[in-house]
């Protein structure tokens, strides 16, 4: 397969999977937020903060997309892996792997949205549980952070940010 296919798929998987999961997670938490705000508008601030937590995975996906495209030279000056050599195939496969890693760990936005939704309900009943709700939701975020760190290591050591 041509190296640009691996690079393009890696970038698309990073942003696409993480973005879709974030949308789902925010939707789940948003449904809970709408319910508690309808009962009492004072719940808006806390509900909004908790609802926004699953969006971070899409940010990780977007960062990875840009790093993949930058490393391959698509951003900033011409695709660097034009020749179908074993070295270029390996580098493009590493970029694919980095994107897949962030995309798959970005799926943690779905359970994070479920947890955040439960936290929104808890905060509506007892506002003192706000911090605990954030901590519970942040636990799901940890996997996405690990994925981003792994992808950064793959990109930096396997390809380099300059390609």
C-alpha cells in the first residue's frame, strides 16, 4: 500500500474516532444536563462543566491529526514519503499506529459521558458532590491521555516531527 494511505488513515482515525466518541459522550451528558437545568436553572454551571469533559478526547485526536500531517510533511512542505520504500512504509505505518492509538483510546469519551451524566444528576441532588463528579469522570479520561502520550512517543521516536 502507498505510504500516503497509511498516513491519511492514521490522521482520519485519530480525529474521527475520538471526535465521534466525544460527540456521543457530550450527548449523553447533555441529555442529563438538560434535565437537571429544567428542574433548576442554578444547576447550569456545574452541568455545563461536567458535560464538557468528554470533549477533550476530540482535542487529543485533532492534535494527533496535526502532528501526523506535520511529521509526514503534508502540512508545511510536501509529502516526505513519496517513494514506496521499506523505510517510508515503516514510517507511514508508525503514523497510522499513532492515529489508531489515539482514536481507540479516545473511545473513552463514551463512558466518560455516561459517568459525567451520572455526576450531573448527583450534583443536582447534592451540589457538594461536584468535585467527586469531576474526579469520577476524569478517571475515564486517563486512558485517552495514555493513548496521546503513546502516540507522541511513536511519532517523535519513529518518525520525528520534521519527518
